[in-house]
C-alpha cells in the first residue's frame, strides 16, 4: 500500500527525484527551512521512500570539505512520487529537473 | 561580513553540538557528521545564514528523539500480541526447565528412577512416610528381621548415619557425615555405581559421593583404591558415586560398608534406616508403593510401613498433579469461568478464528502449567532432598497458589483479547452511571486497535447483560483504524 504524502514530503521527494540530492540543496530549491527539510527526509527514509549514502572520501578530499550525505529515491519512493504527482499536479512545475551540468 | 562569518559559523556549530544531545546516542555520531558537513557547505558558499540553518538542527534532533519514543511505544503495544504472549510464556517455561536442569537437587527430582526395579525396593519405617527421612528402625529390629523375614524380603540391609573423621595420608583429616552400612546394601540397590570391590583382608569399604569428592577431597583423581583411616580403623575407598545415584535418605556424604561382625558392635537401640527388596509373590500389589507389616511382639502388635523407592521418586510429579487437580477444582470458586458472549455476527467469528482462539487459550494454559511445574520443582528441590517433608511442603505451598493464580490470569487475559486478532484490547471507556444501571447501559467498553470490534463489560451483571459481550464492527468502521489493521485482521 502506498503511503499518502503531505505536500511538504511530496516536495522533498520531488526535489530529490529532480537531482537535488543533499539536504541543503533540497532546502534551496523548495524554500523550506532546515528544521522542516531534515525531519521530512528522516521520515521518508524511515518509511523506505529514500535511501541515504555517504559520498566517497576521495570526492570530499578533492573538494577540501567533509564528506556529505546524499539521498536518492527507492523504487517505492518513485511509485509514491508518481501517486503524489497526481494529487499535487503543480509539483513537477514547482521543482523542475536539475540540469545535468549542475548535478554534483 | 568577513568578521561576522567566522563568529556566526562558530555559533552555528555550537548550536549543532547542543542539539546533538537530544539525538539518541546510537545515531548521534552520524547525525553530527551530516550536520557539520552541511554547515561547512553553507559557510563555504555563504549561501545563507549559518545560525539560522543550524537552528533547524534542534527540530531535526527533536524529531529523531520523538520517533524513537514512538518506536518504543509500538514495541510495547506489540507485546499485547498473541505471539508475543506465547513467546514470553515459552521463555519463562524454558528458564524454569533450565533451572531444573542446572540445580542438582531439582535435576534429581525430575530424573528417571535410579535403582533397578524401584517398585520392589522399599524403605521400612516405623513412623509412616515421615519415618522414611529419619532413622526410625532400631538395630535390634533389624537383627530380628534379618533372621525371620525371608518370606517377605529377598534381602534386607541397614545403615546408620553418623559423623566421622576420615584421615588421608596420616595428616589430612576430613570430617564427613557418613553411614555405617551392612555389606549387602550395594547389592540391594543393584546399581552399577555402587559396585563394591572384593573385600581386601576384611577392610571396610568407603563409597564417597561425587560432590563430597570435589569439595572435601579436592577432586583427587587417585582417591579410589587408597586406604584411609576412618575413626582410627582402616578402610579402602571403593568408589565415587555420582550424585544422581545417591538417592538414599539421610543426607550422607559417604557410605562405610561394614560386615556383620563390625556392624554387630552397634548397640541394639541404635537407630538407622532399613532397606529391603520385597518378594514379588508376597506383595502382589507392590506397585501402589506402600504396604504395611504387622508384627506381634511381647503381646503387642507393631506396625511397620514399607514405602517403595518408586513411590518416593514419583513424589515431585505426583504432588504437582495433585496441586494441579486441586487448583482446577478450586478455580470456579475464585473466578468466573465464562469467557463472555461472542456472537457470530456477520460471519466474522468463523470456525477457524474460533478454533485459533481456543488453541491460544489451550497453549497458554499448557505453558503456565509448565512454568509453575518447573519453577516449583526448582524451588522445592534446590536445597531439600526428594521425599523430605520440607521439599514436599515447599512444592505444595508454591505450586497450588501459583497454579490458581496462573489459571486466573489465563482466563483474565483471554477475556481481555480481541477474538479475531487475539491482541489485547485497548482504550477502555466508562459508559453510563451505576445509579442508572436499570435504565441504561453502564459499564466499560474496550476496543480492538485493529477495528475488529468492541467489548462491553457490564458494571453490574444483570439478567439481561450478565457477562461481557463482544460486538463485531463492520467494514464501515475501517476508516477509523490504522491501515495495518488488515495485517491483523480476518
């Protein structure tokens, strides 16, 4: 059974799907504060809609910063997002796909 | 701006660190790493106010903490499930069994009969069953029986508990509670552990209990065959007898086998235990475990009881079944046996569900009986010998009330469960007022969390509502209950 998403959760899920894979990136594109985005991502991860991974140390070393945690959709997350898109038709227009060149 | 940035970054890091204390300890390290990495990114890009960004850490940490709390609450609720209940009871029963296996006394109480044909191996007592645990036969009686009871017994042996000192190697002296026994005692027991070596020049033979061998003789591997001095007289250590094979009353640590000449030195008034093997032809009903011998002496009739070892060995189990029977008889006097009315409305309480419900009750009952059985035996026989009145009193005193309580709990628990999913009902709500009992319904309502129904328990049983009644909820109520209701449903 697919979970019913709140608008905020749907926005976060759409943002990750659009290529904004870091928490701060999701904040920037959705305009939501950090106190909303991070708990929403924790909830989505707990429900198995997204997965988190740490980026490779070599990438972080090259950028001279600590490694960041990135998120991606699971198969269930994708199907849930498809259902949410029907419920929130403007979601895709609000958060379009991130251009390939800007992707990290 | 350039001066502001480092100070605000430090403040932001301080906030993140402060918020981290709210995060459950298992997640804290990773959580800190993620927030610090993101904070570093914000500071480097100067994409926003780091302090404002870091304030979100408090909400994030609080969410993690409250989610953990929700998880624990769910785990507590899951304890109300039928599987959880059976698992808990099963674990208690398994612990009881382990306790019985690890406590030597309890293990002996549960172990199979030790001696060959224990139905015909009897202990003779002049004081009924109580006399089987205390020396009640005088040496004079034993001497008399030895000559004129061959038609009753095939063999007759005697032993007298005493305390004696065993001198090892001339310098080490061990004080032991031992029994001075007639030389035919090992033959009567007919156990391989009691096989005596051929007498060596008329020397007495000493059998040592394994626990005593470990404690008093420091597990000396070369002890068997050694010559020791018992109360100044030489004796040979004939063997070490496992504790399981040592079922003779008297609580001795060693057995000193003496021949008739040496045993004859005991005065006629010295009291001890008499063990005998019955003749099958004489006592056809020996299986009952108890028979009486009447003897006329100097015009008076004396009565002696012969109590078989099989009867003594069966005591823990027999006593427990007696307590079980007593508890079953007494149960209706302490609680109502009815589980309530469960009408088969709309076909929801189908046969399979009903069957599962009764099987659950049966499984619970069996498990509580096992729990009480194992634990009462462990408690009673951990420190007292099988057959002793102390152990019998402890076993009876614990098993009967515990069984009564366990059966009451089993019925109470069954009444408080949903008949469909067998989970504990929740959210009790008091409805009505006792003063209006005859005008309107008054009592407590419990609901199944999965939405299978509502249980009405009347405050005062009446002729029209005498017991608790189950009301099935139809599908139209489904929207009020969580989606996982289907998982536990019919």
